[in-house]
């Protein structure tokens, strides 16, 4: 049962949503930049709401008829193709930018220079959505934490939407939300570049390690972009921050929201913490136990941090502790995040395809308890692999590298005295080598420390390919 003594301080933060200014779009001409999944999702939202949508794309050969087939016949949809015309900002009132297009792209600058608003899909959906929002960002752990919060919220609320970078576009469900809905959104730094009025009741920045520096340039810019999740929050809102991460801890002094810390290592005066292997909510001098580590189903210390964050987010979204306990204890790992696939010839196969940067991949290695054959490499995001190699710590018996980063990873491994490192020309070849090198009692781990681009469309396709090959191994 929820503790009545805390309602005045915590629950009211969430149950009373401040009136926020939302733009009246009924008389606006809106241009959507990008004809990919995000752009089409934004166009579907507008046309479903009875508004006209225009899609801009630089590809003059774009198959517009194929796109039109995804819309009702009566949808008011048009296309603008070719080079960016500076007069577009005179013709249109608002630009909606797909997250794959940088905020400094020419099409965006045209609108900025005319003082016309530039939004992303999250901002657009926010202006149509109802209910209250929990928003989650960070370098690693976003998907697991978002999925876990969704599981917990469903223990208490009847109308729950889990959206964003987790794979379900916010634009696809915004019109389905109600005043009593709760929305949990996983939001990337790319999506946060183009938020303007977006204001969640509860936000969270899980951690901050080097990633996407090819786009953001510096860690300072990257951190400021992440903190944009709290830009419009006030003291009546909560932001959950990782006290064990120096960069996120420092964000407490930069936000107008009420900062609440979570920590796996520290004995916090107030916040969400681990004490005697028990997840604790500490508030106003009282410890409220949630559950014990051994009662949960997620492996690894990084998942302990994800659980702490999810507990805090859910608590300040008004969920009773008993419902939080049920949700945490029932939750299992999300697909592609240290996901056990199968055991073949005595070898355990784990799919950690979502380990798309070194810090995420370190967490995958630390969760392994057996000698491990590791598959790494992929798209080059200009990351350093030193800490990743150092984290092998006797666990990794063989490293198989592939993709654009193969040589850089191999050189880093050599510098740190690690061997053997084996190059593979294709993913299938890497898997066959792993099968040959692994012995009964070992594990094979796909945790690449790199994005999948160049070899796969996304990390999901990479992970599912891994699982399909493992299934073929078992059928031999």
C-alpha cells in the first residue's frame, strides 16, 4: 500500500500537470524533412489529425507513390523534392526535422534564419499528446530502463504508452492518449536537439559517456543536449540523476527541476539506493524497501543502476511501492541487451547487439561469468577502445573483429597486450570462427562496442541475425 505520509511531497509533483503552452497547428503549413520512418510517422500524425503534411527530401527519385500507399486516400499529403530552396521558410510556418538529420543541416538553417520554429518528432507528438510523461535519456541503459518503467506503470495505470527511441514512434500513438494516460519515452540526443516546449513530469539522465561525438563534437555539447530533456521543467517536476556518474551528478546544479539522485555505490541522504543488497527509496529520513537484488531477473551491475532509476521514475510518477515491487520482480531482459539466446554444444550464446559503444559493451563483458569469445566491431563513431579492452580482465579468451573499426580495435588490443584477435570479413564468418573457438563451458557474446551501420540497417537486425545463426548452429 502506498505510504500516505509521502503524498503531499511526491505524488502531487506528478498528478498535477501544469498548463503548458502548446501551439495551435490548425492553421499552420508544416514541412517535414526526411522521408524515412520518422518523417512518414510525423506525416501520418498530421494527416490523421486532419491537417495537411508536406514531406521534403533531397532525393528527386523518391518513390512518392509508394509512400502515398501508406496513407488513406483522402490524406492531404504533398512532396517537395530536390535541393533546399531558401524560400521554403517563406512558404511554410514550421519545419519538423527527422532525428537522422542534424540540427545544423541546410534545411534547418533556412528556417532558423527566418525565425521559424524547427521541431523534431518528439516535440510534434508532444503538442498532440495528453496525459503525463516520464522521459528517459542517457548514453546507456535507456531501452532497458524505459521498458522496465513501462512494466511498472502497467501495474498501476490502465492507459500506458511506451514510446520513442525504443522502437514505437511517439507520433504513432499521440492521438490515442487520454487525459488519464501515462507515457514513458526513451529519447536520444538526436531527438533532444529539436525539443522546444517538451516538458515531462519526470525526467532521467542515466549516465554520460563518449558517444555520437561525430555529430555533437564535444562531451560538453553532448551533455548539454542530454540535459535538454529538463529544459522546460520547473521545481514542481523531478529529474532523476546518477550520483555515481560525475557528469550527470553535476547536472543537478544546471536544472530548474527538483533533482533526485540514485546510486548503486553511495549511501545517499535522500534518493534511490542499494543497501544490504536491497533496493531502497530514502525520503524524509525514512527507508522504504522495494525488493532484493536476488529477487530480480536482470544480470549485471549496470542493470542494478537501471533498476534504481526505474524505481525512482515510477515512484515520482505516483506508482505505489507494492506495484513497483511487482513490476521490478517480473521484468526480464529486453531483446538485444545481454539477451540469452541458447546453449549449443555446451556453449552459451548472448546477444548484446545494443552494446553500440565501448561503455555499453563493457557492461556486457562484466555480466559474463564464463570464459568468453567476443564479437566486436562495426561502424566507426570515432570512439576510443582502450577502456573496453582493459575491461576484458581475463574473461575474454578470444576477440573476433569485423567492420570499419576492425583495424582500430586490433591495434588497441595489441597496445594493451591482448591476444588472440581474429579478423573476419563478414558477420557470418565471424560467427563461424566463434563457434570453432568456443568450447563447452564457454560463452559467445555479441557486444560490438560499435554501431551496426555499414553492415546492417540497425542493431536490431544485427542481433536477430546473430540469433538466427545460433539457431542454425543448433540444427546441425
